[in-house]
C-alpha cells in the first residue's frame, strides 16, 4: 500500500483540495493463469482473497466480479453485526468474526465505521421469553456476552419502544449483546479490496463467469466474458447466485434463492442509538450515521432472482415497526431495495470443499451473511489454502446434509438476522 | 409480487398463495433401500434455477388446492399453470 491513510495524509491532501488521492485498488486485465480464483467480489469474496494473501502467502489470485465491488448483497444489507447464536458451532463461527471486526479498521487501515452500539432482541410471548433466556445462557457458556432485560430495562435502554401491555404483541423483555452493532457495509468491501489489491490480488470487475472447465474430477479454469482463465483452485462466493455457478458443473446445492428486502427513511436527528430486532413480528431497525432509519424486512416465500421483493412483505414489516415505535408514524421512506439471498434448509452457511477437486463453496449465508464477513473470509481462505476446513468451519461442510448433522439455527436463534 | 391464475379460482394476488418448491421431484418408491446420499438428494438438493423453473404452488388462502406452475425466476413471469398430475404444457 503506497498511501497509508492517516490524519497526516488527510491534512496533506487537503492542500490539493482532495484531488490527488490515489485509487484505492488497481483495475487490471485478467492474467492467463492464477493460483486461485475467487468468484464473487462481495465482502466475503474479497475477505477470502485478502486472507489468502495475508495469512497463506497466496498472492497470485483473481477476484472475478460480474458487476462492481460491493454492488450485490454487501451493499444491500442492514449492516447488523452480532454473534449471539444458540448452537456451539454457530457461536464459534460468528464470534470468530466479531473478534476480527473489533480490530478490522486498524488491520485494513480503512475506517469501516464499526460501532458497537449493541443489538437488542425483543420477546413478545412466553415462548420467546423462554427461547431468548435459553439463548442468553448458551451464549454465556460460550463466552459470548449476553444479558436478559425485563420490560422496564428494555424501555430504559431504548426509550422510544412502545412497551404498553395493550399492543397486539407486547414487549415482555429482550436480550442484549453489547459487543454487537453495525459497520459501514461499503467500506468493508472497499477496505478489503484495497488491502487485497495492495498485496497483489487482481480484482476483475464487470467480468461474468460463463462456465467452469473440468478435467476428470479436477477443475482447470473458468470461462468468462473476458476469456478463459486457468487455475487449479476456485472458491465460489456468489451468494444468491451460488446455484447458478454450481449448475455449471452439475452440482446440486441445498439452496433456495429468495429476495430479501430492506428500506431506509428520510434522514432525521439521532433517535435510536442501538439496533433493535424483533423476531416474532419480524421488524428490525437501526439508524445510520446519515440519520436514516434502516429497516429490514423479510424474504419473499418463493424462489426469485428479481432483486426487488414484494410490497406485502414491506407492508407487514412497517405495520410491526409502527406498533412498536408509534413515534415513526409520520416518517417517509426514501428507498427500498432487494437482494438475493441463498438459504439453506437449516439456515446455516456452507463453507466447504466439494467432491470436485479444487472447487470450494462458501454459500448459504441466507439472510445474515454480512456479520460474518471477516470470519467467513478467514475460514474460507484456510479451507482453500490447506484443502481442509478449519476447526471452526468443519461443522459447516456440505456433507452435513447427507449425514444429518445439521446446524439448525432456524427458529433456534434470533433468526431475524 | 404478481398475479396468479389459479386453475380452480381464476386470477388472484400472489399473497394468497404459498410456494411449495421445485416440482416433479418424485418420492422414492423404495425408501428403505435408499442410501444417505440418495436421501440427501431427495430431501435437500435443489436446482434453484435462475430462469424457467417448474414449481408447485398452493392456493392457501383460497381453494387450498395444489397445482404446478412454470415461472421464469429471473423476472417472475409465469409461462404456464397446470393441475397436479397433468403433463407440463411446455418443456
């Protein structure tokens, strides 16, 4: 990295009216051959390339991206980061990521605006209370910070919540993970891209993968819109389009791709300084540094790659938001969008080798992949470099659907990611 | 979000229906003789096609009957709807 970002570089560039900042990453043409190719230039793919270069000394890598860096789900999510998952395997995976998040701005020399403002999960019925208390205990046994709050403590922590016992789904309490929070999603992609590029990784944008060439049971390279590129190792991190890539080699994955929606309001002064999620009524909200309310809605219940999502899903979410936060009743929504998420039957990801030698998949993150970005990249890089999973992602192999050792987070954790 | 022409009730809003996933996956005739791999294939593995896909739908908030649909998942355009047990009208 030629230019280190610091207060001094900021002052220096102020004198030239900020017109001479160096490009953050190179824009090369693809070489004929790479040691490894990552398909998908989102946060997870760029993080994979970054850690392959940084920790495993594999720098002759290309990241192939159909669109532009961070233009997919990395730039479409609600930026929530937490690790309060129920099962040991998930707790290990997501807390590994959270620990990397805590030092990531320094590691990347890029301000990813990581803010540990806490994530609160609300309980609205007796079963919610039991489930969330159980999860709090499970978290603490795994060394993950979690506390149970009663209704008064919820109100104290986030005063704008309507805790009246007379609403349709009253707030009976909630859990709080104080280490959880948010980060600037675009900055995560840009920071990883800059860091990877500086170590020699080629980031090839506007280049679509058209096919994967195999020789026997081994990969040989990929066909792209910029020609054939040879390689022995391919890591696929294509999120909602993972099945599209898998179908190129007649590999079936246990995935269904669905549109997940989010929306933001007009910007207002600070009103909510934490992230509040409600699983039962499916509403979650935080406030961006620009002042917009960031609201996450649910997925459409059918397979679709349309990147927009249905109106009735948004309507359902906003009804719940309004009952919980009557103060938002006159807010205007500015933008709404959808991203395609790949959902596994057990709502846990796949970070795994496949039966095809040299072909690796990192997919199935479903509705909650952003929070795992650094951990996912680190563990996937380990899996590709050593042709073996790390112990933290060993349980997330593709064979769990054959053996039955599912990591069943559906309905078990706070699944409204 | 789109309109679906239920073969029994006529055109209704998609929110009245539930998607039942990929169609024409036949339940194994001899379940006891299946290997774990074959069970995984039947239970979990899906083509998850971007493009024209054959799928099952149920008119949950209407007649509650199942039927099949041919839909392009890249633009949600419906190409054909046919009853359970009928041959797909297009390939």
